[in-house]
C-alpha cells in the first residue's frame, strides 16, 4: 500500500501546508508547471520518491531533469502523467490515442488549474487533475490531492484546498 501526493501548477511557489498535507506520503507526483528548481528540491528533501513532468512554463533546467510525460507502475496499476491532457470527452490532441495505447488505470495531468477527478468509463481509468497548488493563475482555490493505492485499488482520495 502506497500513499501518493499529487500536485500541479506550483509556478515556483510550494505552500508549506501542502508539505504538511502530504506528510506520510510514500511518493509525490507533480504534473508540471513546476516553475523553478527550488520547488523540486523542497519536494525531494521531504519525500523519498518524486515523480514529475515539465509543463509549458518550465525552463531548460527542469526540462533537462524531467520528461514531458511519464508512464510507470505504482503497486499493480499503470499510471500515465503529462502536463497538458484535458479530461474525459475533452482530451488534448493525441492524449486519447496515447491513453488507448498505454491503457493506464490512472491518468494525471495539470495545466487547467481546475481540480477534477473523473472516472472515464470508456477508457476505464481514473483521471486526476489536482488543480493548482501555486498562487499564479486564474484559480481562486489552491488545491492538491492525496490517494492511497493498494494493489489494484485506489482508496482514500483527499483534497487540500486554500483560498489564495
């Protein structure tokens, strides 16, 4: 069983409250628009495993360390993560085809700054966009998500939110 913290769109600002919310997490996944290397350093100093992808605002320092997308196993589940992904029925160009090919059970993306957790019946996957944890952007609430993965089960979804 693994506890996973999921965030996106920090844009160079990582709230201390998110670190407290993620306390006890085995892994942290960042779905892009990290903003600066200090955010990644802070996550890496606090958590054993940090998985991340770069977003459209991220510079070369971050792009050299992290890919545009990543596909991996967590417990018994396949996970696909990228920054710009859309959501069920409105996936970004090429994403639905990629999801059909890879067949992940969890799809994580960011970019919209809108917290969304949707089960996609057609592709049989859980779509998670954790919204935006940072202060920059159109969002009113800063958000992050925490889940537990136990074998093939996704449990205990929790949301952190703070009015910015």
